[in-house]
């Protein structure tokens, strides 16, 4: 994602449809998606949260064709209650 810092930031600040997901393999990681302008791809950003209050570290960011199955929405709360 070299040169795509603005796209990564947009995914975290304005995730696709306002939804944040829990990673399927790691409960301490949140997943953010954003459409990639001019491409038929989404950018996927995975952030690991640690501490209290939690602080995030970007684990990975890459393009993919769709959302991964099995990821559970955790935000907004109305999607998982």
C-alpha cells in the first residue's frame, strides 16, 4: 500500500457503510473496509488493539475484491445486538 496512506486513513476514519468488523482469527483485531476509487477493489485494513484505553496498530492493509466471510460486525452496536 505504498503511496496509499490517504486510502488507509479513509478506511479507518470512514469505513464502508460505517461498519467495523472483528477479525475471524484474532479477537483483538478490528477490520475496516473502504472502496478503492477507480478500481473494482476494496482496501482492507486490519488493526490490533491493545491496552486500556485501547490503542491501535496497523497490522496489514491491502486490496481485495470483497469482504471476508465470517467477519462479525462489531460497530455500530445495532448490528450485533
